């Protein structure tokens, strides 16, 4: 599963925000914040880990989850590229509208 597929689910996005806000968290602490079953939370955590969004380390019998910065950088990089593309398109529209406005002003001065 890729990062965008993993983040398409609202529960998984909430899990990521929870960990991003609180820092490292044990799986049990994460599960306590949701009204769904612990096995369901475990499945969400597994998918987020496989997608590279979260990383896990074991401490005794606990699994401690944290944000995987490399996975987040991949997502944010894609979003930044998209924003740059939009900016170029908006600039092209702005230039076109300015050219039309200038042409209209020239035409109105001649008459």
C-alpha cells in the first residue's frame, strides 16, 4: 500500500495526527483514543507502517509507534510539486488576463 492509499482512511489520518501531536506512542495508548477495537487499530497501524508513514520499535512487549519522517517527506514532496504546477497554471491565466486587459485598454484609447 502506498502512502496516499494509507492516508485515504480518516481513522488512519487521525492516528497519524495523534502521533504527530503527541510524539512516540504505544499501540495500546493509541487504541485507547478510539472507539473501535484494538485489532482494528492494529490493522490500521500495520498499514501505516507498511506504507512508510509510521515506524515501530519494540520495548519489552510494547510496540512504540512514531512518525517516519522519510515517508512524510515523500508525501509532502509530492504535494509541493503539485502546488508548483498549480502556481505555473495560475500564473499563465494571470498573464493571459493581463494581456487581455491591456489589449482592451489600447482598443478603448483608439476610439
